[in-house]
């Protein structure tokens, strides 16, 4: 399986457990690895036969700016769910979600969660992904 990496998508969101996090917000950063077969697009040089990474980036930004989640684990799961449901050419996605300024009394560079999902391994209890209209 081929992979397309999209590195360092940045957006401001209002996610976290503490009231200050949801009120004030903070920056988040996402790196994606999309698993798909790129051969048809490579042979034809046709964007329609691959994933449009501009659209993927816009979707991730909308999710980061969307309804607050308490946990970055939930937010990463939503990102994976949205990508797999909206971009059928993608067979699997790895999401690294970084929270650079997590409110922890320690000297560190950030906290991140790294998940890999396929359509078969999406979280079974997660409600349907928010729509683009609801998250912008």
C-alpha cells in the first residue's frame, strides 16, 4: 500500500478538560499518513484518481475548529473517522494529533496521540462524524 503524508496541519481549537481550554482555546497540530493505491493516478496523471490533499486538509481544519472534545484521543478518532468516511479511496489513516501547550505542570514540548484506523477499526461507539456545515 502506498502512503501520502500530510505534515503539520495547524488550527486553533477549544478542546480539553479544563474550562480555560474550552474558553480560551489553543493551537493543535496534525500529521496524517493516508494509505491508498496511487498507481492509477500515477499512470494517468489524474487528480480524480487519488486523494485531494487540499480537501483532506480543509476537513481536518474544520474538525479541529469544530465542537469541543474533552480528550485528544476523541478528537484524533473523529479526524480518522471523517477522512475514512469522506475519502473512500483512502484504505487506512494514521493520525498524529499534537497538543503543544497542554496544561501540565512540567517542562515538555507537547503531548500527542498517534492512532491508525481502517474502515473496519473505527471506534464502534463513536457517534457519526460531525458534518462540514456543523463544524465550520
